[in-house]
C-alpha cells in the first residue's frame, strides 16, 4: 500500500491531484508508487479523470502528454499507457513494465 508520504511526493507539482482517486493510490504497492516517483513521474489526476494518472513532467507538444493510468479492477491494479489523445496503447500488471514501455515508446529510451 502506497504511503501518505509517497502519494504526497508524487502530487507535489499538482497538490489538488493528491485527493483524487485516493482509493486507487492507496491500493498501489509502495514499491510501485516509488518506481513511478523515482522514474520522474508526477501525479496529474484531475477530478474528471476516471482513474489515477501520472506523466513525466517535461515539455510535450500542444497535443498533450502521454500518461500512465492506474485502474483498480477486481482488486488488482492495471497500469495503462495512453498516448497524448488518451487512447490506450498498452497495459501492464506492473508499474515498472509500464514505465519502461512509456519511456521506450515516447522518449526512445528506458
């Protein structure tokens, strides 16, 4: 379970994101939340989002940023990589696999 401290660190750039979909964030294992944090991802979850969302804080084109969406499905988490148009392009059962795919797909490296 992700700790309050890790959830807060992920939301430092957008503090209002911290409270959105808190049930999903708390269900995320601490190690996976830390993998997102240490890989440079930030919480960008907004009230209208259907799930918790994270992206790399960098300059993206005007189309928007690709994200990793985290959903809670039947008591298990799924990490969904979405392009800048919010279209799902891959999904994973671990944060690390989603992070590696994201970085390869959108940044050309791991």
